[in-house]
């Protein structure tokens, strides 16, 4: 009897993701898969990033949400090309959904593609979309125990943005504890402390993106 259903899903996913990676490489496209819990500030970060970089590079965004196109509308207003994927209940994006969205992005004419994943710290860590890097946001309002509760996401991410640091005086969040736990899980991760509200620290993130754009 054969029951490895979940493994089959991931194998099919990884095959499509590898095709994407090859396509992105051929087109010199930097692709960032942005993950976080709901409400951590993914779309706000994208608005700032687009506002800062749109004069120098061409940016596209694939927006994943269970429902609505509210975030894609924000991205369009910020000045980037946006495609909305509604997952219809699914709590993550998979490579096949990205495949369906890619024709709406002119990737030959794009330098940077963001994939804003569904707000969820669990399965987005498991699904390779063909991206170059996973970038995750943790907001200080979520508390400092997220890394020990959701280690896989922190392990898979290449960049951790700790957002909403303007709220630190009002929340019970130990930044040293976050750093220590995260670096134990993933010693190579880049960590930036930011506030999308006050814009504090965002220049470090913009610099990281600029340094990784392919020429
Ligand atoms: Mg969003
Ligand atoms: Zn899921």
C-alpha cells in the first residue's frame, strides 16, 4: 500500500520550483519570497521598498492572500506591477500558483520580483517557490517566543526583519532573546531592526536589496 501523499505534493512542487529558478536565473531576476504571520507588515514593507527603489529598478509583486485584492491595490498605488493570487482557503502559496501568476509579470523587463506569501509561519516555510531568498518579518508585537515556536521558518529565511520597533516601549519583547534564539537556529541569517511606521532602519534593508540585485 502506498500512502506518501504529502511527499508527492512536495516533490511535484519542487520540480516546478526548480523550473522557476532556472527561468529567473536566465532573466537575471532577483526573487524574494516574503513571509510572516498576518499583520506583521509585509505589504507596508513592500510599499516603502517600491517607493525607494522604483526609480532605479523595475519591480513586480505577486500577492498571495486567502481572499480579496486589497494588498495588490496598495502595491499598484505604490508604483509596481502587481498580480493577486487568491488561494481560496489555502494557507500558503505553492509553485503551481506562482506558475499561473507569472505570465502576468513581464519578467524579461523586471529586475526584482517579490512574492508576498499568505500570512502564516507554518507551511510557507516548506514550499519552495523557486525564489532566491526567503525574507521573513517578525513584529515585536508578536512577542519574543516566535522563533522557538516556529523554528523552521527562521531556519529557511535568509533575512529576518524585526518590524514595529517603535512599539518596543509598549510591548513585552526581549530583542536580545530573539537574536540569540534565531542565531542558534540559523547562524547565517541577516537581521535588521526596522519600523515601517517611523522608517527607522529601513535603509539597511534597502541596501541589502540593492546589493543582491543582479546586473
Ligand atoms: Mg499583505
Ligand atoms: Zn498552508
